[in-house]
């Protein structure tokens, strides 16, 4: 296994990977940039891996009350555990968060 434990996609933990694992990692980075916190943490990398495999993270902290619904939606689509259901990089770039004319004013 390669990569930083807290940014790694579930399929990499399960020894399978493809282009969608990069979308996951970018979703983790976006989560951190907007909230200031890691989405998947644990007392050890293995505990964090268990949360990653389940896709267990929260967006109910106070920090998220100031974040637009569009950005939260994009992150949620990027952090879908099943890589087949996860948003593609191309679709992510066409998401309303990147298109100000389509997004709300939040």
C-alpha cells in the first residue's frame, strides 16, 4: 500500500485502485481546506482505515454551518465509498460549485 493513511481511498486499502481513488483524495483535501479538519481520524491508522472503508465522516460541526451547500454536495459525491458510484473528475469539474452562475450566493 502506498499513500498517506488519512487521504487514502477505500479501494486502495482493499488493494484495488484506479482513477477514482484520486477523486477520493481530492475530496479529502477539499474537506480539510473548507473545515480545517480531517474527515477520517482514529487513534491509529487502522482505526482511520475502518472509518474510510465505511465512509464514516461528519459535516455537522460548527465549521460546516458556514460552508455552501454546493461545496458540501461535491465533497459528499467525492467521498462515496463505491468507486463506481463516486463522481468522476470530469463531472466534479462540471459541478455547480465550480460554476458560479449555477451556484447559490452562499
